[in-house]
C-alpha cells in the first residue's frame, strides 16, 4: 500500500472515530455542567465517585468489542471468513455473561460498592442512584460497544460514528429533560445514558439491514479458547480504562483525607475535562486499529509503521494544544462548573488542571502504543503497558507525592507515572519495529 493511500485511510478512519468520541466527550462535559448546576458540589462529588464504575463498565465493553473486532479484522485480511464470522458470536457470548455479572452487582450491591468508593451522607444517596441505574443498563452498553467495534472493522466507519453521535446528542437532550423539568437527579442522568445507547444500537443495526455485514447471528459452538483470545486482544483496552477508574478511586480516597468532599468535587472537574481528551485519544486508537490489524494480517509493515507514526504525532500535537488552552484559561474553565462560586473549589481545580494535564501528553503516547501491540496480535506487551499505567506505578507515586506535597502531589503523581510508562512503552515499540511487525 502506498503512502498516499495510507494517509487517506488514516484520515478517514481516525477522523470518523475521533468525531464520534468528541460527541461522546461533549455529552460528558454537558452532563457534568448539568449536574453541577442542578445538584451543586455534592452532585459533582457523587458523579466523580460514580464515574469510576461507568469507566470499568465501558472498559469491559471495549475489551470485548475491540478484542473481538481485532481478531475479526486479522482473520478477514487472511481470507478466513468462517473463522472471522464466528468471532462475533463468541464476543456476544462473552458480553452476555459479563452483563449478567454487572446487572447482579447493580441490583444487590450498589450501596456497599458506593461506600467502598468513598461516598457518604447525601453524596452516598446520589452515587447509589447513578451506579445502580448504570449497571442495570449494562447489557445494552455492552452490546453497543461490541457493535461499534465490529461495524468499524467491517469497513463501515461512518455508521459506527453515526451510532456514537446519535447516542451523544440524544443523551444531552434527555439529560436536560430528566435533570431540570423532571428533577430526577442522578437517576435521571444515568437513565438518559441508558436510553440513548438503545438508540445507538438501533442506528448500528442498519449495518445488517443493508446486507453489507460480514458478521451476524449464526449458530456455532462456543469455545473457551476463542473467548480467551478475545479477552487477550482486548485486555489492553480494558486496562486502559481501568487505569482511569483506578486513578479516580485512588485519587478520591486520598483527596478525601486532604480536602474532603470539596477536594473530590475539584478533582471531579479536572477528571471530567480530562475524560474529553482521553476519549479523543481513544478515538485515534480505535480509528487506527483496523488499519494496523489489516496491515499485520497482510504482512504489510509499511502500513503498520506509518499508521503508528501518524497516530503518535497526532496525539502529541493534540495534547500540547489542549494543555496550552487549559494552562491559560484554567479559572475560566473551572468557573463553568462552579455554579455556587466556591473559592476553594476554584483554586484546587485550576491548580489541578495546570499540573494534571501535562501528564496527558504522555498518556496519549501510552494509549496508542498499547493499542498498537494489541492490533498486531501482541496482546501481552499491550497489557503490560496498560497494567503499568493502571496501578503498578501510579498508586505508589500517589501515596508518596500526596504525603509530601499535599494536593499538588496528587496532580504530579499522574504526570510522573505516565512519563515513566511512556519511556518503557517507547523502548518496547522500538524493539518491536526494529526486528519485525
């Protein structure tokens, strides 16, 4: 494949994927603004505690979807169409089993789960509403992630993007209705997400109606080995989301001991804005995955190397631009989420934005490299990178830095952890590209 064709395909897949994730990010920001306006600092604190559960659920969905779709793309590029079609059924079986686990957790264990995450008092009530409702919608959230990944890898990135955009726009409208005219609180915010995902699934189903699908509902035997393969290829995507969830949980617990609920609310502002940037990086990673998997299946090293290069350059440039904006307009950004004009919240969140967002430059590199290894059937290395990000490095740094520097130490621990992992990740990818694809 020549360089011009690679650039064209990169632009097509990445732009559509990023657009979809930008719309999703827009929903996250609007959702946070609505909750901050309707429910104040306690609402922000409960959202920040609860969003960790959503991140885990989203990560599991990405694991099943991206893991299955990666194997699907590799097998199709090798002309193994029978094997490729069975991967979808194995992904559905895995997703269905995991959804049962989440629904059971939501129905019976939402209160103890919210307590473990640090919720108490009024924040506990709000957090339980969000967590329970979100987990009860896990079957549709899981199916949506699976369909988005498979439709994108089945040469239909436009429809994949359309599903994400539809869900995001619907979510914003329902958020407003449920939070303000109906006054449903955190339950309404979670309900809006669940209902909008159902609409996304309806849009993605057009892929089957048009008769263009290379996958679908087919009778086949389910093999544990094939399910394990889906998990292995998607594990780095799961652990990547877990990195954020574990950071949220760990940071919340540490911050509670330093600044209390107002500190958690400040971190909620920083974290929810960071989600926007991280989602853009996820969009880039998901956009390049079909291309790198195809290149690996065809043994086209040029396609794989150039796609990786373009992705790394793009996320670094985006992170630098975002940091410049956040650094200069930190107080103005925080003011939009600070409906009650709390000075402590403003001070803590503004400082957090200026420090924490430095780490997003390195986080983008780590996410792309982890996605690269999974896309080229080297799930183990991708998993190592994601695991280092999730807990191995950041938690010890968080405990040490926060003890020495207080809240500034909390923010710096993320930056240093992502930098250390990025050095390791670059060494891994250099060695891989030096010897083979």
